[in-house]
C-alpha cells in the first residue's frame, strides 16, 4: 500500500514550485526569525548601524576595516572589472555591507590610519571567515578609494602636521570632511536601497504570511480530510472485513451450489437421455399410431358391418327368446298350469321307524317317481275269523313324488323352469301344504341357516332369478325385484320384515288395492324391500325368522298355525323394444292342515286352538274352493273369503302358474293326516286351469 504523503510536504512542494525565484536573489538571509519580523523591527534592527553611520563625523572606525578588507580581497579579472564599474554593482553593496556588518565579529577598533594592519586583519578575516566571508567580500561594493583613504601627499602618507600648522590641519580636516560627506552620501544611497529592499522584503513577508495562512488553512483542511480519510479507511477496513467474512460464507454457499449444480447437471444429462429415448419411442409410437389409425379406420368399417350383423342377430335372438318363452309356456301348460308335487320327509332321529310297506313309491328306478302308495291298517275293522284286517292301500299319483331321501337341489331343479316363467311375465305361486311337522318350512325356507345344502326354495328361487336376469340383461332386459314377507294368522296380516318399533304390530296390516281401478294388491304398513342379491334375501329371511321367534314366545307354536307368504314383485323392461313384463312370485308356507277331533271334550286352550283350526281350515278350504272355481271356470271365484286367497288373487287364476307341494310325514301315526293331505292334493291335481297369459304390455 502506498504510504500516505504528508500533506505538509505536498504543500511545501507546491510552494517550491509556485514561488518564483527572486530576480535578483535577495542576499538578505531569510531566516525564520528575520521573516517573522515586521518592517518596523527590520528598521530597528538596522537603526544602530544607521546611527553609527550617521555619527561618522567623528567616528568612522567601523567603515575603515571594511575598506581595508576591500583592499585585501584577492580579485579575479571580473571583480577587477566590477571595481572599475562600481555603479553596476552598486545596488548589491548595501547587502554586502549589512552582511559584512552582521558576520563580522566585534573586535577592537582598528585605526583607519593603519591600512597595513587592515590588510593583515582582512587576510586574517579571510582565513577565519572561510568561504562565506570570501563570498561576501566579493560582493562588497567598492567605495571610491580616494574617499576612504586619507589624503596622500606626493604618493606618500602625509605626515602629522605640526601643531602650529593650523592651516594645514584645517585643510586636512576639510578634506576629511569632504570625504565624510561623500561617504555619507553614498551611505544615504545605500540606506535608500536598503529601505527599498526592506519594503520588498516586507512585501514578500506579507505575501509569504498570506501564503502561510493559506497553507495553514489548507493544512487544516488537509488534516480534516486526513481524519475523514482515516475514518473512511477504518470504515472501509471494517467493510472489507465484513465482506471477507461474507465472502467466506458465500464461498461455502457457492461450494454447496456448485455441488447442487453438478448434481442438477447430472440429472439434466439423465433427463436429456431419457428425453431422447422418449422421443425415439414417441416417433416409433407415432409411426405405430398412424398404422393403428389406418387399422382403426378399417376396423371401424368392419365394426359398422359387424354392428349391422349384430343388429340382425339381436333381432333373431330376440325372436328366438320370444319363441323360447312361448315354447316354455307351452311346456308349462302341457305340464299343467296347476301342478302338485308330493314330498315325504325323512324319519327324524328319535322317531319310530315305520313298517317297510307303509309307504311305497311304485315305478322304475329310471323314471322319476310320480306315484305313492300308503297302506293303512284299520284296527276297528276285523275279519270274521277275528284276525286283523289286512291294511288298505291308498295309491296317489302326482306330477312328481319326492321320497324321503330327496335333496333340496333336486326338488328345486324341478321347479326352476316354473320360477323362470315369472321373469317372462307369468304369475307364479308355489304352496307348501301339509300337517305340522311334515316339512313345509324345510322345503320353502330350508334347514338350519348357513348350510347351503339345506337351503330352501325361496333363496334358491331368488338366486336363480337374479342369475337369469343378469343373462337377459345382455339382450337388453332390465329387471328389478321387490320383496315382502307377511304372516296370516287367524285372518290377520302381520309384516315379518318389520324392524324397530314396527315389530310386533300385528293386525295393523291390511290388504288393499294399490290404487283405484288397479288390480295390483298391496299390504298396508308392510315393508316392500328392493333386493338385487342373495345376501339381501338371506338378511330378509333371517329377519323373518327373528320376528316369528318373538311371536312364538307370545303364542305357542304360532308359526305352525299361520300362513307365511313371501312375495317378490318382478318388473322387467326392454327399453330398446319398449317391452315391459310384471309378475308376482309367491312362495307360501301354509299353516298346518291337521284337524281336531271334534268328538273330544275341549278345554279353554283347546277352544282357542279350535278357533285357530277353524280359521286354518276355512282358509285352506277357501283355497281349495278357489282352485275348484277356477278349474270349473265358475263366474265367481271366492277370493275374498279368506285373507290368504285375497292376497294371492293375482297369483292364482287364469294367467297364473301354480305348484303345490304336499308334504307328508313318514310316520305311521300320522297316516290319517297324511291321507287327508293327499286327498286334498289329489283334488287340486285334478284341476285344470285355463291357458296362462303372460302379463305383457
Ligand atoms: P312344518 O313346517 O311342516 O311344520 P318342518 O319344516 O318344521 O315342518 O319340519 C319338521 C322337522 O322335520 C324339522 O326339524 C325339519 O328339519 C325336519 N325336516 C323336514 N323335512 C325334512 C327333510 N326333507 N330332510 C330332513 N329333515 C327334514
Ligand atoms: Mg312350518
């Protein structure tokens, strides 16, 4: 770093440059003490000399040695010339005199009359004063020698006049006086020159004083600037330190950023590579796309052709479907619009095993059994010999007979086509008829829940319907199913799907027409639950079982004394062809068909039971009467004679397909009831109800 130059030095330098050299250079010694003096002090300094000079009238001793000096100075040729022209060097004389006067050491006064000694003392002065004295001496102006020297007489020094020679002495004194006057004149001139020089010096001094003040001001300014500079320097140094610290931090940051940058560059390279790869793939894809587009165009044409073909095939398929339905219906008609199946339950554990000939199922093993033979031994009848009469055989024939070992799926297989008719718009009604404990509920609902092997007709029928509806959806059919489940006990209707507060509110439900003029019947206050899957149906059956269990605690074995009616409203629509079909599927678990022996005495509980039985017998006989009336095509069908037939009005009759299961106990002790049931079923089986009509719109 450059060292700061002292402002003072600069100023001096400037001054040296600026100050013009004096012309001619002043011979006055410009020492500090002299400069500081004002013109007055200078005057005073010179005053004693003046006084001494003026007082030369009698004492001019100080000038003598100088004259002697002058004579003793060794002179060069130039100096000799100067002596011959004293006027030219005249102005320098006062300075020289002043210099000499100043430099000359005060010594004993030398008499003017002894120039020899003067010469000697001049030489001595030269020897002692050295070079400076020499220089001064060379500048001393020459006073006319004649004025300085005493008058010479004949080239000799005048001798001392005798005392009496007053005139001579007067002459001498006159000559001396004259000499003194001349000398005085010269000194006046010198004095005048000195005054001029003094004025000049004073002017210079004032100028220098002004310069000095200026310089001092400038110096002060420079000092202030220097201080400011120092402060600025300090501040800048602090800034530099701070910047260096920040630079350190920034460098760390820069390193981190550089590392990040390297990472990003690497990533960028990777991305660029991937981009290139993607672009290559894109180009390949575009090429493939253009190929595909061409292919799509051709495929579209093909698809259009296929669509036309498909429409044609759909038309054909629809025609075939309608034909299938027609043939299906024809087949059902051929089988009879009312069919009767007989099912004999197995002997349960703990029950007595019947005689081997008690129940027989005639027919070959290849054909499905349709006949049943029941033998009954009448103990009251006896032979003439007193031996028991041989048992009487009772043969029955039905559309199908299921022996005790028949499985649930076998039974359902026989009715699956009938159930499917409901999807085609034919009302379907399936009953389970028989005495209590003959297996009606097992057939309709199934055995213990959770065992798929013993699932009854209701869950199997619904699963089948859902499945076929799903298949038909491919042909444009849309189906919806709404389920209800009610119980008819002593001619009162109760909702088996009731939940919450509605549970146990039996008797509040009434069978009503859905609307004025409508043939559709509905049960007020009963839940109609849309179902679309097997799980929902299982939930409903579970709920119905629970509701029955609640009632059972209130009234003993009520379930066996009531009819349970599960109904499913099936609605199908083919929107494209504007077709609709609506039909109910009714699955009925009838009350026990057993009769009370009217000859027995009746207790209070039995009277109630008699009332129940009469009610049951009434509704079951009404059902028989309705079927008979339909079979005989009577104008009046007594539907309204019982709640059961009224509720099933739309599921019975001309357009309906009916199936009755007659459930039989395998036990010999139940033979009477079994015969009653079989007789009732046989009557029904003999009925032929007119051609069924699908409910199509
Ligand atoms: P119902 O409803 O006619 O009064 P249930 O269906 O309650 O008769 O049957 C009475 C008993 O016989 C039940 O325990 C039932 O499990 C059983 N049962 C009925 N039919 C069958 C069958 N086909 N296989 C096995 N057990 C049966
Ligand atoms: Mg039952």
